[in-house]
């Protein structure tokens, strides 16, 4: 039901990861300026290449499945598009972001003809390839962003862009580039979509609030979900007057979220466990189940007895007594769909600060867990 993977001798946190189209290769950043490309061979992983063009820590990776291009961004204020040459080596192309602060997140559009980069410069760079000059250029979305952009996600129509930021707000912009695409069709979020048009804005500052960690459009594009540092999960529905449902959870803040059906969301973060939530026809959010059903092998009494025995013999406690009752032993930093799409995800992958990559089989977990129903 779960697969656990480590890469070589790496015990460093995994900042972010992305898969290729057939899920035989993975690109990940071991919390430094490098991106490692691994190929799967059964249960083992072979290091194919190391992308080391960045000078500072890599903050975002995205792998376009159809064009087979990787885009990376880092705290060095740069982004690179990586393509494979005839020798099967990855070659970088510098993107002109025109920012003076760290690049924090990056995401390919569904059609893979452009991508967006969020940054600490209080703007979003929408980047596309200019064939006349043979380089990647960017156009900026600035107003009314007043803080670091922390997360991005594209609408299925390839035009609208959801952006979460550290000013406690979630905004939806138009990222329409007239030079490379036709006029977009109207959506429930609005009809007119010139570049930079603010389609919707949601404030996450009631009763304390918190900065936004992750955003995700629903499969049909009519809803958007975001998780924030106040341990909340939120959903806004454009078909219901942009009404927002907010659920403040009992868990530590989530760092990543994604839709797995049109009604179900998986979120994970500092609690080290992926958790399923659902939204019903009345736009009410509710807890479904934890995906991680790990249990300690020993009861609390026996574990306590071992602890006192260890104190008596060695005057110290065993380090194993501090292990978490979960697969991940530190915060989950990234959640990706491994098999399927947002319409119906069959498997998820999570990576975390413990250097572990875990693949969760949602279908098998549904059969084994009585309370887990992903609709």
C-alpha cells in the first residue's frame, strides 16, 4: 500500500520533486543548489544526471510530461529550462525573469507553452518562448501583490493562474499571452482576461490567519483549494459566488495540497501524515481519514517499561522512543500525483524533510481502511 524510497546515501531533506511522463525518472532537490535526476530500476534508483547550474538553493521543480522539459527556479533569482540533447544529457537555457529577489516556486501550464515563476520580488513572471530571438522571456504580474508569492497552480484552461502569498491572500490572475495563444473562453471566474487581470481575491486573515503555503485548482477549474499557516484548509467555488469554506484543523500547518477527485483533497505538512478531506454539495469541508495508518508495534505500557529499563541500565533513553508513529519522520514538503490525474488519482508521492520519498496507493488504502472513501 506504500512504497518507501531513499536515494543513494542521501539523508538530506528533499525540498521538492517532480516526475517524468511515465514515472520512470524523478527530479529532486536535496535541499541545496543541485537537482538530481534518478531512474528507477525495480526497487533501486540510479543517478543519471546532476543539474548544478544554480548557485543557491533550488526552490521549485516542474517536469513537463509531453515536451519532456524540466524547469527549475532557485534563491539565486534565476530559472532554467532543461532539455535533453543527442547524448541524453540535460542542457540548461537561462530564463530572463527580471527579478531582484529569490524565485520561490515554478509551474508549467497545462499546454506546456509557458510557465509561471513566483518570487520574493512581489510579482509573478509568466514566461514563454520567443522563437524570433530563440530565448525564454517573461511578462510580469505585479498589482496588487504586496508580499512573497509562495505557491502557484494553473487552471485547466491554460490561462488562469492561482497564486498564494505571505500577505495571507490567495489571488487568481489572468496569465493570457496574446503572442502565443488564442483568446480564452469565458469561465465562472470571469469573462475578460487581459494579462494581469485580477479575477478573484480571498483573504486568509480572519481570526489570526496565516500565509498561504500551497494552492490547487480542482479538475473542472471551478474551485480552488489552499492551505495556510493557521492550520486551515480552504475551498472557494466560482459557481457559488466565490463563496469560501474554511476548515481550521487540529493538525499542524499543511505545506502542500492537491485534488485527487473533484470532491476530495489530500493535504500534508508538519504533522508528517497525508490527510484526506472532502467537500460536499453544500460546499462544506470535512475530514475523511489519515492515509498513514502506521501503528507502533509496542503498547504504551511496554514502551514505557523499556524506557525505564534503559534508564536503569544505561542512564539514558533509547532514541527509538522518540520515533513518530508515521511513515515520514519529519515534515512533508511536497505532494504530487504519481498515477492518474486530479479527476481520479490512483497513487500519490510525498517527499519530506526526512529525505524519504513515499508512494501511497489510494485504491489499496481505500479497500483496507473502512473509513476512507475518496469520492
